[in-house]
């Protein structure tokens, strides 16, 4: 039996449903995984479901989730390559490795991998745990006792599959790795808990993109986690794209630990969905480690996105760079809440934090709170934030050159977004995002699309 933290009569329907799900999957798992799941549930019970009394959850309203009895997805439906094609980057083989998950389950029939260097593992986390669990046992339990996010603990208790990427020492994976999660939805509310584990050895390198795409009009809930473990000198670039269905909810978290001279670039792009939240926690534990966090929100309708970042500088001479931009139309909502912590003795820290927002509607809302907590003297840290509208003089200048007002607005808005897209190194990802961003900018007419070649 799975212990309940409180009487069932006072549990929400959501709590009742996930506890029933955990009780159902526990007998099917190995002893070590059972112990991990129960420890994670215990951590969840210690934290409790977040409320708006918590600063990190002040603006997001999760109550609509708690009144729903989310069930696991049924067996994955067959998905044709024609359905997938708009969301796949490049051609399988030398350029791209595709890992496709449908409703949280790995689909080998529509996935593709090229020949990989010796020792590289790219595939299903579930398959790895079933056959060779040793490399992932200790990793999954790291940081659980101190995890501050109840939904990350819940993911640890309930995850069943996800992507596993392991690159050994002194190895570079040349093709882009795309991890595509496709959610088809159902008449009944469904929930999935995918887990991505990315482990890089000394001086290893990888470039990847994780895309969550929702189809249909049904309500569903994704609770996902990415873990990056970068050894000395390792380098990883990852783009995380949230392109959920109009009623899709997504609470995701990224947890990263960087050793000496390691470099991580993480770019989060939010395009659609009902409500999303991305909690990013980065530990810079080795000297000269570097992390770059980029963010781009292009929101229409009533889409909401909440960014929470915590970057911890524990040793000297590390750097962090955060640059988030938001374009909000209609009733879109966005929050950026970023904290940079510099420990005592972490001299030589270099940290930049910037959040810029462009409002295209009187109904759009933005909350921005960049923060610094500095306990060392010899540091260089800065932060800033702006919220505004398109400049009237810029619109006038373009209009004086013969552009219609609509086209001028589209061009300026696209240019605002492009500054973030250009920070993504991989050209396949950049090109795909260009097209998706233009689709969201409903003021971008056909002539603008032709001019930009998208």
C-alpha cells in the first residue's frame, strides 16, 4: 500500500488519482526503483502541493488541475510519419537523431538513430532501467532530499519513461539529438511524467532539442524533468520548446550540475498551451563553469508561462548569463523570477540577468523579478528588466519607407524575437523556430513571411 499523507477525504481528486497510479505501478518495478519512488513520495508529502502563499508560486493558479482525476495515457496510438513531419528537425541519419515519445511512451517505429561513437547511449530511459539500471540508479536519487519543488518529487515517484543520453569521456556526438514528445489527448484528462537524463563525461559534447507538442483540443497534464550532469570540460546545448495544445498544462523542471570548465546553454521557447511553468536550477560546482539561459515567449490567446530560475555560484571564476524575452498578445501572461546566488568565497563570479518584454495588447500581463544574493566581494553581477510596447518613432520610420503599419509592426516584433533565436547555435533548430514564431505572430502577413523566407 502507498501511504497517504492525509486522509483520503481531504485529498484533492488529483492527489487521489496519482496515489492510485503509484500503487498500481509499484509491484511492477525493481526493488531499488520502488524505494526511490516511495522516498520521492515522502519528499512530496513533506513539501505539499504548492499554494500562492509561496513566493515561487505566487502568480500561477494550479487549482484547475487539482480538481481533476488525471489518469495515465492508454496504450500509445500509432502515429504516422506524416503526422510527425511538421515537428521533426532535419533528415534522420547523419544530421539528426530522433527519439519520439507518444503520450509519454517511447515509439521505436518512428524514432531513428544513426551510428554512434562507442559508449554513447541514446534511447529510452525505461529500456535502460530494465536492462542496465546501474548507471542511472544513483543519478535519479541525487538531490531528492533537498528538492524544493513538489512536482519534481512527484515526477520522481511516477516517471515511467523518457530519454537517456550518455556520452563518455572525450566523445563528441555530431548529429543533433531531437527528443520529441507528442501528446494526442483524450476525452478524459490524462497525465504523463517523462524524465530526461543527460550525462556527459569529461570533455564530452552534445547538441540537442526537446520539443513538447500537443494535438487536439482535450485537456491534459505533462509533468516533466530534465537532469544535466556535466563532468569536467563537458559542453551541452539544449533547446526546450513548449508547443502544447490550447488546453495542455505543462509543469517542467531542469536540474543541472556543472563541474570544472563545463558549459551548458539552455534555451526555453514557449509557443502555445494553456499554462506552463519552467523551474530551472543550476549548480556551478567547478571553477570556470559557464551556464547560459535563454528564454523566448511568443504568446497569443490565454497562454501563460512562468519562469523560475535559481543559479548557484559555489566556487570562484564561474559565469552565468540569463537573457529572457517575452512577446505577449491577447490575454497572454508571463512571469520571470530569477535568482542568482553567489556563495562566500566565490570570487571572480560574472553574472548577467536581463528580462525584456513586449506587450501587444492591453490585456497582456507580465511579472518580472530578477534578483541577486551576493556573499562575496570580488564579483561582477548585473540585472535588469523592461516592459513596453512598440516604439512609435520606429513604426513611423518604417512607414515612411513605404511599409504598411501592419507589416512594420510584424517586422519589429519579429526582430525582437530573433535576438534570442540567433543565440541558438544549431541552424536546424533556428530555422524551425523561425517558422513557428512567425505562425504565432498573427500580424505577420504573407509578404513578411516571403521576405524572411520562412
